[in-house]
C-alpha cells in the first residue's frame, strides 16, 4: 500500500499498477511530465538503482566470491552490449569491463618523483574519491583531520572557503599545505575578519606559502560568509569537496561534533561544478580583498580589522540554552554553601581532577554570590595561560548569560575595568596588581572607618537632641 505524502519517482509498470488500485478511492494523485532537461539525471539515477538491485541479486545467489564477481561483470557488459548494438557505436564496446576485475588507483611518473626514489606508498584518502560520504565526528569512522591531510597532498589545486581561520587549526595541516604548494599545487583561500575570530598569525603563515592567494572580507560589523567548504581539484576527474560545519580551527577538525559531507565529482558532478562556479563568483566579488603579506598597508588593514571588536572567541557563543551543573557539581556547590552558611568559612579551596569542570563550578558559585551581593560581586580569576583565560571567560559569560561580562588582562588585552578581571600570573606580577589591591583595601578601610565614625557622631547627636527634648 502506497503511503500518503510527497514523491519524486519515475512511474514504472509496477508503480502504475499500484496507482490504478487507489485511483477510484478518495486519494488525490499528483503527476507531472518528465522534463527533457532533467530526464538524463533522473533516468540515469533510476537505472543506477535498478542495476544495484540486479547486481545484489547476482551476488546473493552465488556462494563462490570469484564466480559472483565475474557474473556481476558479465551482467554489466551485457548491458553495455545492448547500448552498443542500439546506437551502432563501437565506443560503447570499448567501455566493457575487463574480466581481470581491477581498479585503477594512481598513475605517477617514475622519473624525478619522490615516490619513485623513496619507494613510498601512494598517499590517498581512506574514504572513496568516487563515492560521497558523511563525517559526523564518530570514533568509528575515518578522522576528518587525517582525511584532509591526505586530500591536500593528493590534489592538483585547492579552494578553501571558511568564515574564519585559527592558527590552532592551520598548524594541524600546515606541513601538508607546504608540501602541496611547493610541488606546484595552487591554493586559494577566502575568509573574513568578522568578530575577530580569524588569527593574524594564521593569515600571515598561510599567505607566505608559495602558489597561494588569500582574499579577506574586512567587514567587521556583519558577514555574509558563513560557509565552511574545501574543494580538492584533480585533473584525473576525481575531484572531491567537503561541505559542512568545520571551520579551520583545532576543535572543529579534531574533537568537535562537526558534520561534513564529502561529495565527489564521479557521483555528484553537478554539486562540484556549482561549488566551482560559486567560489569563482566570490573570488571576483569586490567585498573580498586580496591580501599581500609583503604589503604594509594590507598588513595594517587586517591588523586593525582584527582588533576593532572587544570580544574575541574561537567558537562563537550563543546563550539560547540554560546551562545546568551536573549532579556531582551540584554536590560540590552545596558543600561550599554549607561551609559558608553553617560554619562561616568564607575562604575555601576546591580540588578536583582534570575535566571535572572546576571553572564551571566556580562560575555557578559566582552566579549565586552575585545574586546575593549585587554591589560587592567582584571577581579575580588568575591562570597561567591566555588560552585558559579566554576559555574561562567564555564559560562565565555563557553561565551568566552576559556576553559583556569580564575583562582580560593578558598579552595585548587591556581591561576597561578591574571589577571582573581574568588575568595571567605574569600580568598580575608585572602590573603589580597586588599593590593596587592593597591600596584599594587601605582606602576602603579608611572609608569604612570614616563612615562608622560619622554614624557614631550622628547617632550621638540624635541621642543628645532626644535627651534635650525629653528633659524639656
């Protein structure tokens, strides 16, 4: 019984019979004529489907693997013979499959090549270059980073379209890119400076490679480019492309739950061609400016664009979700609260293993403290590395749902306020913040003493007035 819903299926004799059975029933059947321009694509797809079923039938009905393989080849050759006889074209006859059942995997010159001298195996991706596949970051599939490295060194030209480029991601493939460009491979890259997400060092290293061109959008207020796509062109006709969610950053290429679809020229020819055409249109768009590493103006323009915004973050944070602590984190937070409220201990040390989420716990603890002490809720977060400070600041912002929370004092970052400061140990010592804290403490102490004295004087004055009034 046919299910209700939408279809896009060629009507066969079998399907026509099934439709006739429900024709008189209360069903509205939608049909349209097969378009002449789309016929080639749809009919070839249908024949491919039928052929796969037929080859599976041949394979399942033969126990001997060698015989099964030979029968499948013979079946394909019979189909080619029919085409040859139908069109009277001997070229079809030449397309018959050799009974040796072999697949061509590479052709390289024996003269003056590294492979011939060192006798190293030919590098090629683990996944097929003739069939599309999906990468989901699973441990049970080939590693995305490993595949990109193999794609790079086995291609003739490469086009990269990413919204931002991090040095942490580029350094993972920089050696492969050097090998690729040094042997004559052409590399073109389109990226942006939006949200300061791109690293200046990454652009400098990338553009210094031979046979490499980089174009950048300097619009820091908005960006039309959110694509993450990589095209590996091969003169053999086996080009491949990765289209998905992975920017050129370390988490996106290694540990992130990123989805990327690998499409091939052999089974997705139209998609590859659309990729090439669209990339060319972007490449010629005036919004994307060519970056010349030897040009001081280009360098200064990029440096300025990457320092306009205050907030720099490798993975852009959205606060749509309400983050909640895990059960063991709740237990730690409750114990901290007991130490303060029951025992009056306000100086506490939290010790936990790596990965437990000490920063997350501190952010939740600070959020509770902030709700209870609005005006006095100040924070000093000290760590030894800039990367840790940035990640910690992002964690606090996400849990507090405040993108403007906190200031960094590390490297080239200068804070606008000391109220919520994320500072490195080196900066803390070099800026002598401990002296500033001491001065602030002394000023506050004097101020509190003055206020207390003032309150005592005022209270004494009112007592005197009241006494006078009473005696009168």
